[in-house]
C-alpha cells in the first residue's frame, strides 16, 4: 500500500514555496516569493501597410514577485504580484526579429493580483482569477524601431496553483479592442501598430535558477 506524506504547512497555514512539480500543491496558498519561469506568448499585431494581422511566437522567461497572500485559505486569499522582468523573443517572416520586455522607462508598474474568491461558485476546488496589467517594449531591430503601449495590456489567467506552472491565458476574449503601440522615437505620433491579442503559456522553472 502506498502512503502519501501529509502537506506540511507553516504556523500560519501556508504551504512551502514549490521548487519542483513534486512540491507544487494545487489549491493551496504559499507564502510570498519570487518565481523565475519559462514563458511563451503568441502576440497578434495589426501593422499599417500589411494586409492582414501578423501572429508572432515569442519564447523566453519572466520573473514574478508575489506578496504573501492575505489569507492561507484558497478561496479567501488574494495575492499582489509584480512583473520584475520579461525577456521573450521570436521572429516573423515579415517583421523579422521581435523582442518584448518590461517597460521600466514609462514609470508605471507591470503587475496585478490573484483575486479573492474563485472563478465560479467560490468552492475550494475551483481556479482563481489572476489579472495583470503590463507596460511593455516591443523591439523590432530589423525594422529599426521600438514600440510601446501607453494603455496597460490586460492579461487574465485562471489558475489552480501558485506558481501557475503549465497554465495559460492572455488578453480577454470579450470587450477587448486592442492596444495602440507607439514608436519610442516618436511617442506623440500616430500609433505604429496595434496589439490585437496575446496568448500565453507559463512554463517550468528556469534550469539555471536565475
């Protein structure tokens, strides 16, 4: 007969921060920490002069700093989060190389919250909603310029564990009209492109432990 070791919690009721899939506890709250995870996005852009939107696959990693939850209870707790680093890149046959990173220069934080409550009826076995607003730089070195967003890019994920390894999300499927992107060298000019959609997938921890 196989025995299952009980989950050890802190005096406050938090589970330990996970460092592997074996120590990742679904529907439980860990204390605050920093997650360095592999990250993929599929970003769809509308670009003046191109007949159809272009979809670019970007790969790399991100670093998320999360505060200790307001409660160890999965339903009641909320968690403030901050994206400290983003480094993803890819290539498109028309745009060439594309790199995305957090825009530190705009003076606005890229962050959000794992919301209190759960997605459906407030049950303990249901996912929670994680929302984030991001301010990003999109470098297009083969085009010779960089674009950025002035309005926050809204991202939503339905998560069943923290960190949300293997889960995904993106921009809202409804009531999202896209985000104008402006050239860094002409910030008050007309938009150089529009970000129409973001799809995301959160991977495992970085091998090098960065």
